[in-house]
């Protein structure tokens, strides 16, 4: 189940469709049955009424008039056949009658089967079947429902009939009108279910958006004021987890910062003593040992500085963004790293294209570029080249550091961003923290970081290009 909201919508609407669909089907067939019963009762009522009217009429006549009337009936001179009505305008009724008149008929016979009186369609006459009750007759075109009744007082048979297709049409229309209300109700209920489920899950979505919009270092409690009771326990548990995590990270940052600060002073003292030892040593072996101590202290000092940088980054404290003077920034980088480049005989080339501007955190940007250049200078062999190129295009500001070092294999390029990871076979001293700091800073500054092939590389020294792109 990927979505509770979709699950509820699907199952609630499906359940309502099944229930109302069953009710609609039952209502349809039940309506047809009840309407058929009503039509059957109407047939019986019509036959009974016609027979009683006939008896009442004959009873009011004198014997001579009665005999004359019977002769007219049996000779076919007396007919109640409806006129031919026109309904070309599409209406089913008019002041002169109804289109269904041709579909409702009756017939009257005497005891010998002689037709007396009838109302039939233009092409239909009922058969004489002296059997009382309901039945069916068929002519050349249609089936008919019939009801026949015998009146012993006057010795007549009366049959009322209705065409089957007309009854089915009327029954179907009435039943469908009843079902239509259920269908409309189903659509309304489905809409209400969708709205109710969406509104019910709105607080859950707000909490989800709170979590999604958070930065990695933001561990403040979630706002649970609108959380429904069903997830309040989960929100409280998550807030408790965030509080414990914030406390743990705070302790870790304090430990890292305190340890780094405490290590700087003794390391500086060890370096001074090692340099004094090197100066006072009387043999080459002692001086070499003293130089190894100084190199070890330098490596440890670099690790401490990198740990302090990571601690400051993880603390989440950031200066406000402002326009950065990239020319001044690169001038400071050249001043700070120039001695290292000259000492190793590496050509350091820094170029800032005219119009290259950036609004960012100046200190963070300086640390990012310094780490990239420091790594490039350390891993580039003596006599190599390191280029820093800063340009601006339609996509934003692009900074690229290219070198002529050994490069990084494609399969290892993601792993080198992990802390304390150094590739096998490297002889250059390092802490494995430089690129970790670069990635952390790039994420905080909103920049995209990519490792590519260096345009300065050769088959012997493929080099590395580190691209940092700041969006517009």
C-alpha cells in the first residue's frame, strides 16, 4: 500500500459502488415487478368497468331499443376505434389524445362468441378465448397481455389488452428514473468521499511538507498543533528523536571543536621543540628524525584544522549572503597558496573573467576554493600546472580547478567525498577530509559539484577537473 489516501478513496468508493449498484439493480427489477402488477390491475379494472358500463347501459333501455342496439353491435355498425392521430411534433400527447391509444385495446363478445363492441388498433383484433383471467395473445406483429372477464348477468365476455413492447417501454422508463436517483447519489457520494479524504489528510501532508522542506542541520521539533490523534503519537516520537539527535550532534560538535582546540597548542609546542632539535642535531640521522617529527606535526596540524572547519560547518551557523568580490578573493588565494606552489615548482594560474559576480557567503567560498587548490597543489607532481578559472554564463557562475596530477578513476569519484577516504597507492600526505569539506560547503552554498577529466591532462598524468556551479 503506497498511499493511505488512495487506498481509502479506492476502497470507500468501491464499497459504495458495490452497495449502491446492488441496491440499484434490486430497485430496477423490483420496480419492474411492481409496475407490472400495477398494469395487470389496470387491465382487470378496465375489463370490469367496461362490462359494468355495458350492463348498466342495456338495463336503461327499453326492450325494443335494447334489441336494436344489439343488432348494431353484432353487425359492426357500432365502433369505438380511435381516430388516426398525428404526433409529428415529437410529443406523445395532444388535446385529441395520446400516442399510446393504439397500444391499449378491449373487445366484448356475447356468449356465442359474436363480437359486440371493441376498441382496437387499426390492424389488430383480439381472438375470442372464453377463458377468464390473465393470458397472452399474439398477432402478426406483436405480443399482447390480456385479461378476460365473464359477466353471467348479461352473458358477455370482456377482454382488455395491452401491447407487450409498450408495457416494457413504460416499465423500463419508470424503473430507470428510479435508478437514476441512485446513480446521481453515487456520483455525489464519490465526490464527497474524495473531498473528505483529501481534507482529512491535509494535516498529515502539512507535517510531511515540514519534514521535506527541512535542511539537514535543522532539528527543531515539528509543529504538532494540527496533527490528528491518529498520528500525534508518531509526531511526538519523531520530535523526541529529533531532540535526541540534536543533543547527540551538539555533543559531537563540541567534542570535535574542543579536541581540535586542545590539540593545537601541544602540536605547536612539539613542532617548536622538533625544529630546535633539528637545529641542534650534530649528525644527519638526528636531523632526519627531527624533520620527520616536524612533517608529522604538520600533518596532524592540518587534520586538526580540517576538523575545526568541519565542526564550524556542522554547527549550522552561517553569515548572511552578500556580493563577493571574486577578484579580491582570488588575490588572497594566490597570496596564501603561492609559496606552496613555488616551493613545489608548480605553475599556479588563476583567472577571473570580467563580469563574473556571485552573491554568497564569502568565508565559505574562500574555504571551498582553498581546499580545492590545496588538494590540487598537493597531488600535482613537481613542475605541473594548476588552473583556477571563474566564469559566468546563462546557467550561473562556474568555477573550475584543473590540475596535471594522477586524477581519480571514474569508479572512485563518488567515494572520495567520504571522510578519511584516501585512494590506494597515493604517496602524498593528506587527511582524507579535503573533498568532504568541499562537498559540505557546496551543499550549504547551493552549488553543484562534479568531478571530470582535466583539459590539462596527459596519458601519463590524466589530471582532475573539479567543477563548482552556482545557479543564477
